[in-house]
């Protein structure tokens, strides 16, 4: 009998330490370090072992000598998933889909597994029984799902035994936290287990060329499965976000070795599964009959995708001493900055006002092109003057109250035009190479905030 070996792991970031510590030296969290048993047995038959002895040692090769074999990607019937993966599933890739429990990760992957034409998919579930999955599958798909096979198993060694016999084209693991490898003795879901299981699956994916999808439950602070280690190990990390009480879900790429990381897919959760949203702007803008003050539309870019989103502000006199500033879906510090700019450069007395800002649709916006729409929305609420619903904005606002240029303004204007807007405000510095008369939409330009408000808002 080998001696039991243990080590200490931070449950937040995966940092390993030989002794217990009160505070993790890597991520700085308190009380996150837990002892885990890591005693390893010799790899036995059935595990996905690296055949080091038979492998030919790699030699240096000139770049020009390396032949590029462009393996065709597997296209799924889900165009949103293809988009976030950078154009389909790459053979031999390990993809992690993270998100809060109950958000619909299993639904998304099961739906794809059921509808993939001509691919044998093995869906390994440690969360639900096969009857439960069957019930869910019947809700999701009218097809019989003849190519989708379910295995309820949590031991990686057993899974690999089945995989070797079955040879699936795609392997789906639901979820990585339920897996257990016999080479590590600590419980399922612990840092060392998650790490070991992911490493075994990575070796399997790379050696067999089979793409593997992992579902990972996210912890409250937003890191996947506690250990950030997992994010470093896999090829692609997709985050499945959204409010579980709202119908819309966002699939966002946060890491991708095979494509851009700024892609975004949108879904609507229906009783029959997830529906792709192909025209996102339509759902992000409230259909309103009459104009309301405090509501403006901004043209933002999410990845390569232009989106029109709604900014809602409510400005009212602070009843308690300190004015409240609250923002949902938009950086609170940036909101404070814009409020200071409006106060100092625009002369709006916002210092004694409560300001609430909300980006409709549950989206988190980082694109600075939304600044002007935010400012306009605040001023509109403060002055209680509603903007016509046919006006939108696309410009950054600087500390001096200047209206700054944004990238790819043509795409933003084109999207606004497509959705039937009649006027868009952009920075004058964006005019280079742009023909404002070439659009059906009226293109207004400004260099300073006051020009926008005199021109569009306050005088109306
Ligand atoms: Zn840590």
C-alpha cells in the first residue's frame, strides 16, 4: 500500500500549496484552501494513456516544411454556435461551456447532439438519468435522435472504455464536476479531480481527433468550476449567460484558439428548447407605442456583430442625503465619469439627483460607442423630454465633453438603417471616407456634447 499523499488546493483559483494557508497567495481569497488526496496509482488498462514509449520524438522543422492540413470543421445546424466557435467545431478540440446551474447548458448541447446530421454523438451525463434525458430530448426535437447516444457514467476510466468501443464523432460531458478519475482520490468536483479529468479528456481529444464538449458549472464570482486552471487547459471557453428568469441567453466566447474571442450568439429559451435569434436588435429594443423620456438607442458592436440596444435612465431628486447611482449592464465607474462630464461640460445639475441606468435585455455592454446614447438617455430623463423613437446614437464621449469617433461606424449606420431608424448621431471625426448622403438615414455629426443636445433634445 502506497502512502496517502495529500496536497492543498485553493478552491477559487486552483493554486496548489504544500501546506494549509489562511489566504491564497495567488488570488488573495481567504479560507479557500482545502486539503485534497492526490495519491496516484499507476495508469491501468482502459485509461486514456499517453503512449510515450511508442511515440517518435519530435524534431525541429523549418516553418516552410510544415504542411498545413486544413481539417474541415464540423458545421452544426446551429449557426449561433458555429459563429462563437469561429466557424464550426474543430476536430480534436476541447471546448468548455460554462454558466450558472439551470441556465440551459445541457439543453443547448443536447439540442445540438440531437440535430447533428451524420455524426455519432456520445452524450455522457453524470447529472441526470437516461430516462430524464429522454424526456428532455422528446421536448427538444421532433427527430428521433438516432445518432445521439446517452451514457450515464461518472468514472473517466469507464467512459474511455465505452468510447474506445463506440468511437463517437463527438463526445459531450455533462458535467466536468461530476466526473471522477481513479488516479486521484479526492471527491468529484474538487480541484484536483476536475483538473485530472480535464487533462485525461484533453489527451483523448488530441490523440483521437474527437472534439469534446465539457459543461462546467460556474461559481458565484464568475470563475468556471472554481479552478481557473480549467480555463487554461481547454482550447475554447464559451460562457452561457443570461438571467434565468428572462427568456434571452447569450453565448459568449471568452477564449478561442481557433477563432476570435469577441463573438456572441443569442438564443431565446422556449418550451421546446433554445431558438436562435438571428436578428438580435429587434428583441433588444422594446416595442413602444409612445415616446418615453430617458430611453435612447445606441448602436454597439459585439464582436463583428452590430447590435442596437436600449439605454434606460431614470433621474430623480435624491430624497436621502447621498444621491444614488446604480447601473445595470454598464460599467458603474464609466457612468460616474459621464455624469461628471455632463455636470461640468454640459451644465446639467446632476449632483443632487439619483441616477439609475439600465441596459435593456440583460446585456453587459463594454463598447464605448454606447456613451453618447447613455448621456442622451440621462439628459432626456433629467429634462423629462422624450426623444423620438427613430433617433439613435453611436459615439464615445471624452472627459472634455467631446464626441469621439468609434470604429466601424458604417456597420453601425447600416444596422440602424436596416431597422428603420431615421436619424443617427455620430462624431464628426468619423466622417473621413464616409458619405453621409449615401444613406437613407439622416447622419448627424457633432464634435461636442452640447451640439448634440441643442440639436436633438433640449430644443424639442
Ligand atoms: Zn486562489
